[in-house]
C-alpha cells in the first residue's frame, strides 16, 4: 500500500523535526512547509491525505490557512495551538478544521489523531448500516442495536446519534449539533446536548459515568470514538 502523505505546516524547524521523526517512524510520507503560503502551495501540488497546521505562523495566521484550504481541499485538517480558549477552538472548527491539539502534546496523542483523520478521509460506500464496536445503526429504518439488543431511542436521540456516527472520530461543534438536530433557533441551547448525550450514554455505555463511545470536549462539542 502507498504510504499516506501528511503535510505539516509549521515555521518552527524543531517542531517539524519532531513531527518528521514521529510520523516517519509510523510509515507515513512526511511533507513539510515552513510558512503558510508554502503550505498552501504544497497542499495543492502534493495532495496530502492529512494536513497539520500550526495556528501561530509568521506570514499567515493558521486560521487563515485553514479557511483558504477549505475553499478547495477536503483533506482532514489538524491544528496545533498553544491557545486554550474556547472561543479560539470554536472559531477553528467553524472555519473547517477537523480537530486540534493543544501544545504540549504527546507523540501517541498526535499519532492517534492522525489515525482518526485518515479513517475519516477514507471513502465510504453509501451503506445504510453503521457499525462501531457493539453499536449498530440502521439509518433506513432508524433502529439501533447495542451488543445485539435493540435500543429504543426518541427521534431527537436517534438524530443526534446518527449525526455523531456520520462524523465518527471527528469533533463536532456544539452549534453544528444544535442546528442540525434541533434547528437554527436552538443554537444557544447547549443544555439540550448535555441532557440528550446523557440519555444516550445511559442507553449505550457500559459505564455512563466513564464514557468510551460518546466523548465530550468541554465547551466545544462532542465526538463519537472509534471502537474495536
């Protein structure tokens, strides 16, 4: 199989060396750019499967790079940032970033996020059945099974679960979830998500207090994890 290409856009040579060592050790083809403009050019010419962008670039703000990439590229974008504010993270996701990593981060966390990005990037046939671990969702007839047993869900519970499943592995912002499940008038009703995610965890998680399927990024959004 051809090695997946990962493009890193970062103006710090030490960070690029660290990422090169980490990614090449896992068999990825490593591409690097030392500026935002160079990164945009390389993304167009090399067509990487995953793009990693540092938020604090000298020539362009990383958010600008994400916005310009999203005008033509569908590749998953992972943003590296030292900014830990909820506002900055929501802005990145709204601009089209798929995920972010707050510095400092571990090699294993980075590699896990890259694997998730690649899974999301894989083309999927238009199947009407979704399987993830013991969870099975039948989109056509709107039924759910967990560990082989049927699970009764309300319409909103099913819609929320289905939306997370369609973005499996990706962080989905609160506002996107609220808009698509409850409509534009519910964009400020974050309590809906706390209540409904809590209901889904009680129905699907072995230990709802320690969820492994439906994960929270506090103040940002939710993601469905990949399960074996």
